[in-house]
C-alpha cells in the first residue's frame, strides 16, 4: 500500500462515517468527510499536512481541490462504500423492475435519467400506479413506533394551531392518499412532490434534488422513506432548506443504518441523525426531536435502524 493511500485511509477510519452513498465513494466525498467528521475546511490544517505533502499538493487552495488531486493519484474503487449482495437484491425483487438490466449499477454521475427510471420502477412495483384509501394509508403514517407517531402528530397539530395557514410539502408520497390524509386529519394545506404523479392536484412531478418550487414556500417539509433513495443527500437537504420558510420545520421519518450495504434503491445510508445536524449546521435553529430505534425484526436482514428527526430551520 502506498504511503498516500494509507494516510487517506487512516483519516477515513479514524471516526465512523455517518452517511454513505451508493452514488459516491469515500474518496470522492473526502472534502465533505473532512468537514463533517473533523471540522476541517482549511487545506492548511495540520491534520492533513502529511496528505498534502505526499500528494505534492502544496499549491492547492481548497479541500475540494485536494480531493481532485487525490482522485488523480489513487484508485477510487479502493474507497467504495459497501454494496448490497445480488442475492439480497433478488430477495427484495429488484430484478422484477421493468428495464432492470438497463438501469442497475448506474450512478447519477452516469445518468440521472436511469436512476430516476429505476426509482419509478420500484415505486410502481410496490403499488404506486394506483391510489389507496385514507384508511389503508393510515397504517403507513408516521414514525415506526407509537412514540414517534405521537410526536409527529402532536408536532403537526401544534404547528397548525400556531399558524392556521400553514403549508406542507411531502417528498415522495407515492400515493395521493398521503396528501388526502394530511389535509383531512390535520387541516393542513399539503402538496406532494414525486418523480411521477397519478393525481396532479395532490402530487406535483419533480426531483427532490432540483425542486420546481420557489424559495421560502413551505412551513413544513416532510418525507418518509425517500431521502434513503437520494442520489445526493446533501443536495436534497439543501433543496429542502431552500423551499422552507424561515422558522419552518424539516421532518424526516427514515430507514437508517443498512446492515446489508447500499444499493440502486437504498442509495443513501444515513447512520445517525448527528450527521444531519453536522451537515446543516447553523441552518438549524433547534432540534425538536431526534430518535432512532432498532429496525423491525422482519427487516433486520437489510436494515439496522429506523428514525424520526424534526428540526426548526433558520435562514
């Protein structure tokens, strides 16, 4: 092993990396990891001085530029995230998705369109081509535990009480029933955003990484089991903050800590809410709720934890 490769791996191994991506490597995200794990944004920081020296990169001015130099000198495949096995992908029926052979193993760097096709295929396979009733949807609503569900419900009721004209965006609802449910249960003006829509009065078509929504539009941005499908979680969070009003709530109810690795569907492996707090930094006014629980037993062959996160955003 080269000295440079060892020096980079030593830093990557020093602290747990709390967010992994199917669409990126630890080397590609090296500048992000330096900031998120160590607070390093200055290329002259003493902790990375040896890496700068070994890479002959004394002339670079940013940690992102240092990353680019490292990518030229090292094999990026040596820094890949763990990937779900083909056997488990079959067990989860990935191979039953239309055009699976043409969309598998594709990252967003290669084709965002193919990534989106895969995700639409997953949603269609799981019943997204037709709506369900509000009663059927209620069983899917909220956090994975009674405590999480109660916290989500009480938060929405409270926000509605403070602001009767509250507006809420739900990311990746799949079924229009989610919007119907929120409108009826909480009397909130809700709208969905997804890659496809069978009812445009309730769900607009768009990508969560590039929302067709003006800045400062919503009081609440909520998502369930959608950020884990993000091909660029940092960008999806940036967009969520952009469309939120000052003082608005960011809420996610997520699958977390994949024990089986990332995949074409489970693209973002968020291991801890702490990563979200670090990434958003000063954009968070207050963390209202942050809870992680062990995944349901019937999902533990691929999933470690589930969690609910609620934060008030300042801009």
